[in-house]
């Protein structure tokens, strides 16, 4: 079969995704996640009497814990199926990726499995984040001076 | 009012992520990586700080805040110690998130088993 004809056939039988619905769900769920974040920041800031900056750290840790726990109880994978980007773009996606890698590679042993492969999915986020932050930081300091 | 701002900002970031995911062949890993780089880029000239002031927790929840916090800590230390400060302060603000993610997922993975 010709290559172009084959690709046409593949395109025909690929399941069509409803992009509008996906976008709406992502917007809605992501927005609600943002509101939960803001609520937690205010909650911690008033109840523990700490600054908003510290409360932000507490909020991130809380969301990571919730994300890990939901992954363990297998809810997260079901919900991601509906919410898609609404759940993995927030910090819960980071927690989910790390938790599922830890769970999946546990059977290969503690050191060679869990220890070696925990960053299998989240590693790229940290590596590219650090490298890009370093390069941008260098550019800013060398070309524009430290403080603007 | 800040709740509306938080809803709009976090929702828009997720919507952009979903649009990239639907219209290209990139995977979820690519999207989160792109967003981290984008967050670091936006904070190079303190643009992301304005988002944090405007949307509060809504700007801290998406993964873009990870890149923002990385370069924020690095520049803070760099003001004090010069170029070497970039390396000294890179994880100042994000370490709490990374460390807690590692510790929590380590202990929970001891308790729970993966699904078959």
C-alpha cells in the first residue's frame, strides 16, 4: 500500500477527540485547582498566622500530598481521563508522575528500581527547569545587571 | 475578586496546555517541560511576579510557578554573591516542593501497591 494512502486510512479511523469539550474541561478543572490554591493560601495565612509567602509553600506541599494520595488510591488516573490538562498542568501532575513512577518500579527492587527510577518522568521537568533558569539568569545578570 | 483572577489564570494556563496537547503530537511530558521553561523565561524580567500579585495562589498552582521559583531564588542569591549565587540559590524556594514530593512518594510507595 502506498504511504500516503495508508496515512489517509489511519487518519480516517483514528478516534476523533472533541477538542472544544476537552478545552472546556481543562479550563474548568484548572480554574478550580487555582481557586483551591488561593483558598489554601488564605486558610494557612489566617489560621497559622504566617506570611503569604510561607503559606504558598504550605499550599504546594498540601497539593503534592493530595496528588500522591489520590494516585495511590487509583482515583487520579480516572480523573485525568476527563480533566486532561486541567489536572496535570497544576502541581498535582508533578506529584502524580513521581508517585506512579515510584509505584511502578518498586517491584524491581529498592535500590535498582525505586531509587533509580523515581525521577523517570519528573526528571525532564527539573533538568530543563534548572538549565533554562541558569541560562536566563546568566543572560539577565550579564546583559542587564542584577537588579532591575 | 482574587478568586476570580485565580480561576481565570490557572484555567487559561491549563487551556493552553490542552490546546497544545490536542493539536500537536507532543505528550504530557513535553507540555509540562515547555511550561516550566516558559515560567523561567517570564520571571527573567519579573513579569511572573505581577501574575502572582494579580492571581495569588492561582499563579502558584500551575507548573509554570516551578520555573518562576527556580530563577527567583537564583537571582535573589546572585544579587548577594555575584555569578556563583546563581548556583547557590537555584533550589532555595523549590526545594520544599521537590523534597516533600520525594519523601511523600517514597513512604507511600512502601505502603501501596501498583494496580495490575
